[in-house]
C-alpha cells in the first residue's frame, strides 16, 4: 500500500461512476479541489468537513482524510468506504460513485471585486445586500449556488445568491441575505460599519445546489431562516423558465418576523398556480398574532406527505433542519436518497465543532 509520504506530490487519476468522468489530482490537493479545478461537478457544500454534502462511496483506491466532523462522516461510514471529497486526499488512483455529477453545470470560478450598492434590513437580524459587479465582467452561476467573501486576513465567508442569474439582465449584481451572528467577525461588520460603495472581494460560484431540470418529479422546497435565499433564486428561475412542476415551499422560522420576505412569497404564489406556500413558526408568542402552522418546519412536510417516493426535495438552512429532513424523509417517507439536494448553512462555529 502507498504510504502518505510517498503519495505527497504525486498525481493520481480520479474516476467517477456512473458518468465516466475522470480528472487528475495534483500534489496534496483534496479530491474536491481537483474536481472543481477540472470543471467536474461533484456535489459539495461547506468545503470544510462539516456538512456532509460531498459524501460519496469509494469503490476502489485509498485516501487519507484531514480533520472533519463525525456528523459529516462517521467512523462507521468511513470503514464502509464512504469519503468526504472536501477532506479526502488520494493515496492512489481512486474510483468514486456519485450520481450528482453533471457535465455542463460547472461554470468558471472567478475572483472579482464587488461594490456594496445597497444595504436593506429585512428584520432585526437579517440584512439584504446587493453587490455591484465589475462593469466589464460577466458572472455566470446557477440559481441556488453561493459565493465566498475573501476577508483581508484570508478568512472566507459563504453566502448564497438570492437572485436568479437572469435578473442581472435588468439590474446587474447579486443579492445576498445575511443573518447577524453577534460576535461574528464578518456579520458584526455588515450590521455595524459597512457602508454603501464599500469594496469587497468575492470568489465563486460554488456549490451543487440547483434545480435538476431534467426531471418531472414533484418538488418540495424546504427552507429555514436565511436558507430562504437560494430558494428565492430557485423560484425566480422557475418563473423565468416557465417550469410548472407542482411545487410546495415550506419556510420555517422561530418567530413570524424570521419569515422576512413572507409577502414576497405570497405575491409569487399568486402568479404561480403550481406553487403552494406553507409558512411554519416554531416559537410563536401571543403578541405575534400568528394563526398559521406551528412546530418544526421539516416535521410539517412529514405531516403533509405520506409518500415522498415521487418527489425531489431541495433543503436549505440550519444543519439540524437539513439533516433531520434528510434522515426522516428517506427512512419514513420513501424519498430516494439521491433526490435530496441540500445546502446546509454552516456557520464558523459549526465548522470548528468537534472533529472526527
């Protein structure tokens, strides 16, 4: 068997079934980094070993994992041949099984300066930001993908685009929804000193969270908190492409104000007969006057659907919501595991939790 020190710096071939795509890893880069560099669309989310979105089966070859969280890849899963491509470095040629590989989905990843064009508070802890892109540049992405801010110290913060790509034709720029995490290096700045015209640097697009348009299955959209941002982009994309697959949106928050674009969703649903909207509040207080659904948002889907075997689910938001939904929908409602598409909003605190 190849030892890690022998493998350092070596180039290995990574093959992906059933698509037949292949690419080379260089040096000690992770399998995911090599795939992104090569334009191969493996699924992924946080890129930090915290969310598990990039987990797939290794059918041959050897890898070594850097630190990652046990909730993303347990010791039992690793022993069974599963890998986290964001943390796995090959020690030999490797064959992976991943059904989410797409040929045309990988847009070029670019670094670019952006200017803050507007800051608009949506609630006490959610800021809607618009970023102006360089005038001579084009930025292509799929509705549902995200960008990363590159901070001055090299740290990164990831946020999903909340507007579909076609909206740039009328108003160039991207929209982000940022929740304030007190003590957070970046969000304290957003809610404190950030001003319009400030220059920032971003890189993207990243992520494999986007609508699979080659399917005619019914759709469940599941969002918690600012996990609504990429869901909003998906809804705009469906409108623009006249996609009329029956779709139900479940959006959950602790209090009604957490559903910070509730009126916008109602307006879209009024023009989209195939879209049903179910807002859910988990901690409504008497003074809220809330008369809608209550409880956990992922549970509302279980309450409404006895069978999800003919559906696709697109889930975005807090890791606990996404993982609870992933587990329950497959085990209790027959959702095929490969029809659950997720973007888990992993905070810096989540990323630096207990490692495996």
